[in-house]
């Protein structure tokens, strides 16, 4: 985690194109006044008075992005042996993988991630023991481990299933140990051999409601892995904060989420990766991706709060570049480039409860991803992003 930043203290920055992270269209030829690391004003003309000038007139400036669904203990390798090694790794080996993945995220202008958990809680320990607070701009939130039911999918993110008795006590203990949010697994995985197969919920509606009440009472949001109509509906009705994946959940659930303002993290990149490999010999992954992109287009039309998360660490989804791929897929589903960036900026900041990230505006810290060329080169140009950070 030794990624370099370009520090801004007090200066006027001339910007070629500015994307503020809200979803509004890019603006050109602006001047941003920064004082002690904070944005003070954004104007069409150069401010009067003496000032240092930083010339980014040949660049596009956007807020540093947020990936709201990652697994930092996995690299995304397509090598099945490497994937198994990372799954079984001890803490020291896991630390090397986690640090490399964080560097990859920062190299693409991603300064914040929400982790989906790992069975050995290595990420939680890494963030607690190996990251010097105040010495890195990178921020990660983690549930430590995800919770799932015995005999069902979830070992990858949870290790041990949630006990049938005293399950609220187990979750309380995890939150007391520092978990930033609660992660539940309420369905199985998507089939790569049979299109549209849905699995039954792992939790009952009463269990979901009790867990949500407990977490919210402790000030923790609840993220839920859920695919299929019934697992998603029950989670949304229980009041969870976000649905992760949401494949085959249907338009009724999307309308329900729009009404309740439930966030959706559609994670298109893993299915796209499967569709590009020989694993998809029957074309199921490609059909599943097409269906999910149709759901995403509908979600945009009806006003669902869509947050961009990549599921980085899944096979073929690499940290950092996975955000570029996810942005491209959002745009293929009908989002403008600025709207897609907004899903990775303001919308994700709202999901994670971060008031000081995700937008460029007066009274916000300067925390920018700067790329060469105009906005039309995005998102590919994020592969060479440079992070500019205010020094207060």
C-alpha cells in the first residue's frame, strides 16, 4: 500500500473537463479553487488575486471512485489452483494479496471499497493491524465474515454458518468486534448450465427482520446476497439496505426497491467474465448477462438507487480494472458515462454513509482521479488514473 498521491494544498486548478460525480453532464474549461485541501469554488473564469496555478487543462477530473462490492482476499485470477491457494491462505499470504489488490484499485482511481467478507476474516484483521490510520487515503469497509445457513452456499464469504440458536448474539459479537456492516447470504449462486434457475431463501422473513432491526439499532447497514424473486422480495420487505447481485429478481422487486429506496448492486462483471470463457460452452452466462442488463435498464427508468460494485476477486474480475469493465457494462445498458460514474461516486458514497467522498463540490475535500484527455476517453482512461488529494 505505497501508492503515490499528488498533493494539493492551496491552489487554483485549471480543468479541461470536470465530472462532479452526481450524474450531471461533464463541464469543460473550469477553474477549481482549493484552500488547505478543500474545494472552495468552481468557476468559469480564473479567480482574481495571487495564486498558484495547476494546469490540468488537457485532463478530465472526476471524484475518486468507490467499488461497493469486492473481495480483497482474492485477486480475480482465472487459474483455479491460484484461486484455491488464496481461499486457503494463511494471514501473511493473504496480506500480500490484499495489499496488491488495494494498489490495483488505487491505480484506477478507486480510493474506497466495501468488502463482501471472507471466511477467515483476513481482510478485517489486515485493516485493523496493518493499515496505519491517517497514513493512507484508501478506505475499506468490511463485515468481517458473511452469514449463511448450514448446508447452503456461503462458506467462501462466511467460513462458518450462522448458528440456528443464538444467531442474534453471534451477529452482535461480530459488530462489537468492529464489523462495519452485516452481510447475509439469502440465496444460492447463479447456474452456469441452466438459465434462470432460482434457489430458495436461506433465512425466514422473521429472521431477516430481526437481523435488520438488530443491525440498524447498532448503526450498521445490512447488505444481502440475493438472486431470484423470493429471496430478493423477502430481503427488501425486511428493510435491508442493499441487494447484492439480484439476478432474476424481476420487475416487481425493482419497483418495490424504487419505492423503498433500497440500493441495488448488480455486479455485471463476473457474469461478463464467465461469458468470455470456455466455461460458457452452452451460452448460459451470456444469456444471464443479457437478462441482468435488461433489469438494469429497467431500474434506470423507474428510479432504483443503483450502486456500482464489481465483485472484484471473482474469477476474471480484477481489482481496479473491474470498475472500468462495470462502467462499460452500465453504459451498454443505457447509462450515460456521467450517470455510470455517478453510480460509482455519489450513489456509492450514500450507500456507504460517506459524506466526504464521491463528489467534487465546494466544501468537499479535494480527492480526485485525474486522467489524460477529454471525458470521451472514459472509462478506459481510468487505467492510467493519477490521484490528486487535498492536504488540509
